[in-house]
C-alpha cells in the first residue's frame, strides 16, 4: 500500500486510520474536515464502500477490505506504519490489540483507550456478550449519537492532535546516553 511521506507532512507524522464499518456519519464528516484543514491523511477501512465527501485529494482514502477482516488489516497496517497512527474504532477487541502494540486508539465518542482501562472494557464486553448468548439480554443499538457526542469526539481529537504522543520506536527525551 502506498504511504504518504510523513516527513513532509504538515501534520507532524500523524495519520488517522478509521474502522469505517461502525463509524457514525458525523464522525466521518468531522475526520474529513480535520483532514482537509490540517493536512492529515485519513484512511477509512471497511468491508464495503462508504461515501466520502469531495475535496480531500490524496489525504482521504477509502480502503475496501474484502480478502481479510478489517480488524486484521488495521492491526497489520498500523503496526507496520511509521509515524503516529491514531485508530478510531468502537471495536473493543480491535482496540485492545492495537493498544497492546502501542497504537493510540480513540472511540467515536472521544475516549482514548489506555492499557489499564482496555482490559476492563474487554472483560465487560465479553461478559455482556455471554449474557446475550444465553438469551438473558437482547442487544440494543438504541444509544444515541447526537451533538454532545459529536462535540466530545471533536474536542478529544483536537486535544490529541495538539499534543500527539511520540512516534513509536523513538526513545523518550533524556533516555539516550552518550
């Protein structure tokens, strides 16, 4: 896959990867605006074609993944990526795998997943799945995604982009000895 040259990127090496299968339209729109405004490459990965706005040029890409799961693709590609990838997903098992690789992951409501919290979230998710599998609870998709959730995501994304983490593989300041 062709990668943009991050050294010349006005975004300081940040590249956003999106699990597009479950990404709400308002979040896709926010990401497209941020891409155009800040010159940040955004890669939408899904198992079907998603409509993207116009005007993104080479910065916006829609990657339709048919030969493997989107999760596997995102794990492989972001692990191989240089610079600072940010993955946007609400898929907890995918987020857990990425966080373990040191990849920053944010959900569509602006929550940045941490190593400490992702294991607990995975445990809760698995427990709910088990309860549903036993027929004790029905799966509800009734959670709303309104203006408050959009603002929370946009604000969290701005905070991340204002102070992104150091690129993976780079030592922390002051840790090198001569």
